[in-house]
């Protein structure tokens, strides 16, 4: 039974970086583990390389917390490898990731984070 923390997405804030990366990588799609790892690399321009241990530990925690769910059917059965497990965001997961992105954006806006850009005089 998932631990949904009362269905309040703010209860998950701040999301651990690995969780945030996985949720963003899954996005509106259904993805299997290897595709999630690839998408994390793509959206971070290669700055984050998530290994299988981190990925599947994170997936387990996200499943346990009700932020993602395993899909029983894949969107394209012709391309489905039966051994792969596919995951998608739950409604709570979509709300939690949106809340976390909003929280981070607000923090950046309030602190004027651009003044900390590399090469700038402080």
C-alpha cells in the first residue's frame, strides 16, 4: 500500500534530486528504466548519469509513496518488450513534481540566482 503522505504534494518537498530527475524524465509519458536513465542524461545535458542502483532504488521509493505507478499496458504494444516494466506518474506525482518545480523557481526568483552565475564578480 503506497504511503501517500495524506495526498499533500507539499509533504514531499523538497524532493531528493534523484526523485526529481526520475519524475521529470518520466514526464507525461510511460517509460521503462533504461529509457528513464537515458532521459535523465538528455534533460541534464549529460551532467547527471544515473546508474541502475540509484534508479531502481528511487523507483521503489516513488512507487511506495504513490508518486508513480507501474503500467499494466504499454501505449504501443508493438514496441513493448514484455520483460520491461513501464512506469507513469500518478496524479499525486504530477502535482508533487509541479509543486517542486514551482518551489525551486520561486527560490531562484527570490534570490536572484543569476548573480551567482560562473564568471560573475561577487
